[in-house]
């Protein structure tokens, strides 16, 4: 961490930070009626269509930046630092409603651009200036993978920090947060800005010190959970004046706070964070056993009962939904099985809940997809990043049921202390923006939920990546055999191959087939992340074969080895479609970066995970008919139709979660609680 230097006022050569007007700054809750939400949803249809035009309106920033380029390039390092110090009060004065005049932002960009070239050896391109200006304007900058979003972010981050506002820069995993903070650190040090990284496993004192810096790098989960912990503290001192008094007197309600509030957030991979991960609420549990919690014998009994229940007769799994529903016949069967029981399973409400959680553990949550077993513990796998989350547990007894299913020691049930959705959390930032390579597909939802418009930033060099027609097979076995033959052909030609899978189990399945075919390869999954960046970076070397889950290694640039460009560049093979087209596009974006050659291919089957479930049966049968009449390629339409349906179902789940959150918020407000 660099030395702490204040800003805004300079006295006797030393910078002084004035006291904060608001002790814990955050945007107020935005009241919305059903009419407001309907209007925002309607607006989203029009806002989503203006991404390219919006990007063209950003171009004046280039003219204002170039006006100052010669002046700053002629300065010595000492003069450039002095210019940065002199710019601070002007930036602070120029901020109005968290926006800057384009002329002032252009001057800041010119200074930071020059400083970046001297300290990092990298000079931001014009397209990176456009992306940074989009974020300062409160937009989502859609920038193709490989266009340098990390360097682009420094322009927006440093400008905001120089204007006296703290910045939270969120990335998708701890590795990227730590890497980006370290790599961009020399630039921030040069400008006199402090920075820190919030990582999983840090203690409270370390985190509190980190949040005292100008720039904080971290994952959305870590920062969001720290905010939830602060909300529990703020219940004891809800007023701004009370918190100021507590800070003066040293009361715990002030000293226990970790964050300084929610000032400005720039989100990397914004669509993944704001859309995909928003289906799951944030919940903090207590550190001790839940008072009045169920004994372990109840979990054992409920699991035994659940194992004897039959799908279709006692329970069903609804179409497109990851949960089990008990049928009327199932409830009658349970009544007979638990009649006159002396323990808690004799209580109908407790019995129904625990048996339902046992059914979910048995039929919905599978090892290698939702979790892995390591060191006799069930560890959750983040479905969006493919990473293990050892400090996370499922709530309401589900975690204990999965532990029973896997035969590992049971953990204690914990009390829920605080709960919030990602939607509500991010809307509390005073200024929110982000960047990603695949925002346009989610532009409608980004506007209707967060009021964030998308600007599609052009590429620095022309895109020459080739996309081949989907290869579709009737069975999984034929698909894997064809995929292995294709990999062998590319490998013999020396072309590197990256095979993308949905889950750890899928990676193991593909790996076994490649091993049987005698193809040497590397598997990258949630079970191993220590050398992830090094492995993914080598994926562009001649003859390399890498099998990677979902977004493993995301954010790491794949550079082509010598002579690989002449062979056609990196070949990305999708072994199946994901629940969202955006995730497929993210994987495809691993090749063809910065005008480099590359190709993408999708190898699919009508037995892929996306095509499973009762609601997909009709599409599977239709796909087989189309494949017979028109050829296998025609079945690709059915797979895309299924993907669209799943995308709509997930969007409905997010809307339902927001509705529940609003209802819960109303109840909490009535009871006097904050969250």
C-alpha cells in the first residue's frame, strides 16, 4: 500500500484532507411505484438501441485530451506530479452530480495518459479514453475482450480519486483484483493516490485500513458482504450526526464500521456481476449455532425420508427452475410416515421444510457443478466464475443436507443476521458504472434495473476473428468423438486449442476422452486456481490444448506464441452452450484480441445439459427431426431457442427476487429495521 496523502487543500507543502460532510455516504433508497418500473422497462427498449450512437457522442473527450498532450509531455516528472496536485481542487470543484465537464476530464485524461506511459510503459489508446469517459458519464462501456479494460479503468479511477471521491473497483475474482492493483500501482503512486486490495480471508482491521484508501480493488462479493456487516452496525447508530458523535467519543458503533460508504463503483465484467450473479441474494449468518436450531438427528431422519420419495408421484421438478416441489400425494405420504412422531419432524412446517431441502440436495445440487468435496467439507463453486468459495454456505439447512448426501461431518446451522439483493446494493452507490465485453445483450435489463445505459466502444484494430457454423450431434457420445477428432487435427497443424466447458464434471469428461485419444492437454477448473493465470496465458502457444470451465482464467490475456498467427491463431471450441448467450460470447472473445487471428467453433449435442429437463423434451424431439430432414446443423436452432427460454426464465427469477426484496424492505421499514 502506498503512503497516505490527502487532497483538496495544500498548506505549507502538505496536503490536508477536510472532514467528511457525510460520515457514511450512500445514495438514498429510490422509491418506485409499479408505474415507474413499467415505464423504465419500456424505456429500456429504446435505450438499448442507442449503444453505437451513444459512443459517438463520447468523441469530444478525444479533442479535449489532445489539447493538453504537448504541455504534459514537455514536463519533467516533478512538474507532472505538481500538475496533478494542482488539478485536484479544480476537479473537486468541477464535480456536479457526480459528473465532470468534458474539458476538465480531458485535461485529467491527458495528464494520466502521460503518467501511465512513464510509469507503466503503456499509453492508453483513443478507444480506451472513450471507455473511461463512458464510465465517468455513468454508463457501461462495452469493449471487446482484449481491448485493455484494465488500463482503461485507470483513467476513470484516477480522475475520480483526484476529484476527492473514493473509488471501489470491482473485479470477478481475488487474483484479478490483486494483480490489477499491483500492476497499476506505480501510476497511482506517481499521482499521489493511495490504493489497497480487499481479499478473501483478510481480518476486519486489515479491511478497515484498506477502505481508508483512495482506491479500493476487490470482488463484488467481498465488498458487498462488508457493506452488509456495516449495516448491522448502523442499526445501532442510524443517523449521520450520531455516527459523527460516536467517532469523536470512540464509540464502537463508529469504530466497527469497515467502509466509508458507497461513493463511486466501477465494475469490471459488469454484465456478469450486475445481471448473472443478481439471481442470488446476499446473506450474512451468525458465528454461532442458531438458537433453537434443529438437532442433527432431524436432518438424518429427513434425508432418509427424502431418499424413499419418488419423482412424479411424491414430488416434481418444475420446468426451467432449480427447485423441487412436493405434490399433494407426497404430502399425504409424509403425513402417514411422520404420524405421531415425538421429535420435530412431527411438526408439519418443520417436516415439510427439511424434507424439501433434502430433496433439493439430492436432485438439484450435484458435485462438480454446484460444489466440490475437499478436506471432508462441502465447498460451494461459484456458478458464474467457476471458483471455489470455501467460506460460503447455503442457508436454511440446505448445506447440512448436501453434507449428509456426501457423507461428510455436519456443520452447524447458522442464524441469518442480514440480507440484501445485489440490485439494492449496487443502486445505493452514489455513482455506478462499468465495463464488459458483452453488455449489449443485457442493455435492456441494465437500464430498467440500474438506469445504466450501454455505449458500444469501437475496437482499436479491425476484428478478423472467424466464426464457423455450429456442429450439432444427436448424442453426447458422437459429439465428444467428433470434438476429439477436430482437436487432433488442429493439434497436428500446430494450432493452439482452448476447449470451453460448463462444469467441472464436463471438463473431466472431455479430459478423459482426450487422454484416450492420446492428446496431451491441461485441465483448468474450479479445483485448481493457484497457477490459473500462468496456465491460461500459455494457451496461445503452438500445439497447446487447454480445457477450461466457464470463465476460468477470465481477465488474463492469451498472447499468441511465435508463428501461431500464421497458423490461424487460437481456436476456441465451445463444447456446449451456456444458459446465457453472453457467457458464450465471453468465451469466444478469448481469441482474436487486438486484431489477432483466431477462430471459434461450437460443438453441441441434443443431450447437452442445456437441453435436459422435461420442458426441453419437445425441442429435443424437434431437433432430431430437423437433423434427419435438413442435416445436423438445423438442430442448432432448437438449442438457441432453448437458450433464449432459459435467459427469459433467469430474467424472471431476478424480477421475482427484486419484488421479494421490496416486500421485505417494506416489512423491515415497518418494524424499524434497516435491512
